[in-house]
C-alpha cells in the first residue's frame, strides 16, 4: 500500500472502543449470571476471536454490527466443553486470559492461534498458573489445558504484564482460598474494576491484588470508551504535522494507560484534556493534540507498563524531536506480535532515522531529515500505523507491505487517517 502524504491535518474523530476492555467485557459477561450489554465494542479481529471462543463453549452472544454486543452469561460454572480447538487468531490477550479461565473448568480444552501466536511465549502465564495446580501442556501454542481443582497462591510477578495478572485473577475466581498477586509496577487494571462492579471478592491496595473464590458475578451494562492506544497515533500525528490540530473524542484515560500523554507532554507536545467524566467506572475525556516542537526525553521505569503498546508510535515522534530519546526497560516489546524493538529499529533505519536497538529498548537521535522507503510491518497492526505516521514527514514516497493487519485493533484506520487532510 502506497502511503499518501498530507500537508496538514485538522478535525475531530472518534476512535474504536478499547481493545482490552472489549475482551474483558465479553469474557466476564459470559461468566456472569444473566445478560451483559456492551456498547462501543471493538469489532476488531482480536476481539471477534474472543467472541468466537466463547460461542464454542456454549455462550450465546448477539451482535448488531455497530458495536453493540449482548452476552447471555451462564455463570462461573456454565461453560461447556468445546468440541473443537479454541482458535484465538492473532490475539495474545484472548490466548493468555483463556488459560486462567479454562484451568479451573471441569473439562479439558485446547487453544491455538495463528503463526504469530504460536511463536509467542505462554510460559509466563502457564508457569504461575501451575503453582495454583493448573495442568497446561506446552509453553507455546497449541496449549492443552486439563481442567482441575485450583488453590490460591501468594505470587510476586516476574514481569509487569496485565495479561499475566488477569489470567491469575480469573483462575483465582475458581480457586480454594485466597490468591495474592504482587506487581512490580502498576499495569492496566480494567479487570479489577470490572470484577469489583460485578460483585467479585477482589481487593486492590497499591501494587497488591487479593482475590478469593467467587460464587456468582452480576451482569452489567458496559460502555467501552475509545482506545487510548488507537488515539495515540493521532496524538503524535497532530503534534508533528505543521499547522495541524486533532481532537479525539471519548477516549478512556484510565491512569494505568495514560503514559502516552505524560511522555508527549514531557516532549513538549501541546496536548490538552477536556470534558473529563466517568462512564461505566472508567474515566473518559476528549484529547486535543496540536502542532508542537518536540524534544528528546528518557523513557523507562514504572511508566513503561502504562505505555507499552504506544512505544512504536512514540519512537516515530522521537524521530522528529530535537535531541536524543532513550527508551529502556521495555523488553516486553520483544514478545508482542513481532519483536517490536528490532522491527522499529530496522524499519525506521530504512528511512534514514538515526536509531539504535538496545537490549531493552532503543536510542533515537532525532531532528534529522528522513526519506521514504518500502516498509515491512511483520503483520503487526501497531507497526503498520506507526510507519504510516512516520511516512508523513518523509521526503519521497513510502509504502507498507500489509495494510490489512490494522483490522486487528482499528478497522477503518486509514479512512479516519486520510479523512483529517485539509
């Protein structure tokens, strides 16, 4: 796909629903006693994989095609043994969270995904689950999960991962005794908020989550806010394009997800928040990004879990910032849809960017002219969108080898992207 370059961008957009919340709304709705209504559901490929898996376990899920989904929950013990392998496509969230739910079921199951998922490590989930008594064969897909009785554990997280934490929380709903999960750094807490609203026996204090066996979950009416990970591309676009301004409406600004706002402001970006409110227990606001002179910064430590998915597009912003940007403590990027540290370094270098891959991140010397190139995106939706942003200020033509992968998290991205040109 040839990337069309725009001279300036202006306008107001609404990005699709939050992917993390959409996944969890379907999963927990399926485990609730009764009907959960979801508005603003992300109809991306990953979230549709979650719907498909729960339908295979006997859950009726109705869709209207416009983001409204109704999940007819059958209770914590209402899932049926799937007749087929549960196929999760490209969704690491679906794969890892299912491990937590399926570990405590009274039946066996198998889970697999596409070629990318089969290369992503699942041991980070299966190993702590095994401490609870879970019996899961293999550390890479396909996973064979033998449902069994579980018991609570006191577990200190090895990595800051909301997926690992959530898998343990979901398993703890079925476990005897109390499960204590201790985080090294605060990761996104959508699961804890949603479970609390649904009546689960769960408490959070700082970096510690305590969960006890739960007998029933109450169904909810859930409104999914716009995904800040999708809004991030437009925050960067509005900041780097001359004479430009973009407002993104109804974006979730959960504090565990707003690292992108903090870093962009630290870089000197003109980012403004307005209309702050709470919807369905999640903070929501409108975000405006306007043309700015950016400067290099250091990014690392406890902020990394709050912006891990946004680091590729932050790297694009750093290319156009004056001075050096250092990203560290981001080893988690290596086990995403692709090794995003290597992918960003290799593809940005094609455009002439001064970027060096490190063991846990990258170093970017910004403010230098770049040129167009034929980019590979490795089937990674966030790489495709980040390279589309990078290409806007490159001299000459650019292309990406796979535009369709954006459907994982943002169907219609390029329509919204080019709709801002004026």
